[in-house]
């Protein structure tokens, strides 16, 4: 289990400064629209509707990691989400 707040992700920019990003809409839509099963669809809804930290199980974390790494978000955002 892990808790993540998708509306306030600490993201380190190239100049070393830290910014808070709200990635709920973009990330949840990616999982929802490109998901391969009902679990992806439900996880997309869960992230989209979150207002604060949400608790995620191991299967949800695996889906998040897969979509963050293999889609347009890349390593930097994956690191910010999962650390």
C-alpha cells in the first residue's frame, strides 16, 4: 500500500527547483482512455476524483508505474509520483 496525492506532486525541474504539479486530469485520463481492463478504468476515476492523498494497493501502483514510464510522462514524473 502507498499513498499518493496526485494534485500536489513534487516535481524537480531541470534547474533543480521543486514545483508542485496537479497531474490528476492528464494522468487519470491517460489511464482511463488507454487502459486495457476495468481496473484501469476504475483507477482513472479514482485518481481524477481525488482531492487529497489516496491509498493505492500494489496492483494499482503497478498500473501507475507502467503508464508513467511507458507513456508521455517519462522518468522524471515517474520518479516524482512513486517516491
